[in-house]
């Protein structure tokens, strides 16, 4: 496999409104004053694609965008970064949008304002399958429009990289992604028994499971049963935690494709995540 070929990523790109507060609000009626606010591209697949591009890696991103006024903004950011886009039109014209409330300690509450409607394989299908088949790594993110490509990747016998974020071990929507992943990434935020879960996934055939713990670092379990833990890279000041998990994922994947072992790749993921949280950008340059 040509590791210099573009990585294939399928999943969400969105337009996000970010509102920065001293702390996340309590669940009661109240009036708050934001410290600041801004709008920018978001979405877990956009985050991975932009971070891979910042690392010099070629990327083909298959995503869904609408015909609304924010779709060109999302597309412009991605194309200007050098991401090769396969855009499937949203049947109801809506581009995914989020409202992210950001607390002063790095907490985030992400609210879906709108999501695109159901998407069939569509006009980009053939090009997406060709890019998937040729890619050195296939990343299928947690989104309904990406499911057909997850199934196609498995049909073609490709190893699949999946990020299931703050999976709780039970959510039904995540199950097919979890079970299909050869390389599975998640966080321990809602999974206190993450070690048992990771062991179960390796026993089921996963080649690698990586679990991130925010400021407490990350853990990996390999197919041979070896555990590896790495600390987070210390930072002087957290500016914005948006995209930190996607940055970590991209740092790991880029190092893996360059021939790094698990420990070294985890370290590169941690370094990339630390760079992200110290910047307002989703994918800062070194």
C-alpha cells in the first residue's frame, strides 16, 4: 500500500457557532454574558482532515453539505487547506450546524442546531469507493451518511479507523462502528470501565484500541494484549478544546503511516492535541 496516497475520510463537516463563557451554565433560567463568540468550520471529519493536511498528509474527504448560506463557507475552508472534497448534497438543503458553549476550564456543551437529512450513496459514490480502495488508511466517522461506506470498506476487506468519541458502551447507534473498527478510538468520559471494554474489543478482533483521557493522557491496547499509557503534553494555557480529539487522532494516524510504533504514535497524538488546545484554530500549524 502506498502510504503517500491520500487518506480517505468519510463523515461530518459543519458550521459551528462558538460561545465562550466563564463556566457552563447551570440548568436553570438565567441571563448570561458571553466573553466572546465566533463562527468557524467544525465537524469531526473536517477536524481530522484539516489536521492531517496541517501535517502534510493528503486527504480525500467525503462529506454532506447543503445548499444554504453556510455550505460555501465550510467548503472554502476545506478546499483552501488542500482537502480534496467529495460533496454529497443534503437532500433537504441543510448543512450540519452546531452551537458550542465553551466553559472557562475547557468544558464544552455541543448542541446540534440542524443536521442534514438522510443521504443515499448518491452521485459521489463511485469516486468515494475508488478513493477508499486506494487509500493507505480508511477513516469512517460516526455519522449515518457514512454508514454505507463503512459497510463497503468491510466488504472490500479494508481495515477501518473509527472514532466513537464519548461512547458509553451501550448506545445502539455506535454499535456498528465499534464492531467494524480495526483501529478504534474513543474517550473515557462516559466509560469508567474503559479497560474492560478495550479488552473485549481486542478479543473480538480489533488490531488496536486507543482511549483518551483529556488532561490525563491516553491508553492503548494492542492485539497482542500489550498496554501502553502516555501522559498528556502539559500546556500553559488552554485556549479552545474544540477538535482536540480529532487532532490527537490525526497525529497518531500520521505517525502510524510514517512507520512509528504505538508508543511513538501516541506521543505524536498527544503533541498534536496539546497544540490544538493552545490555539483557537481547529488545526493549527506547528
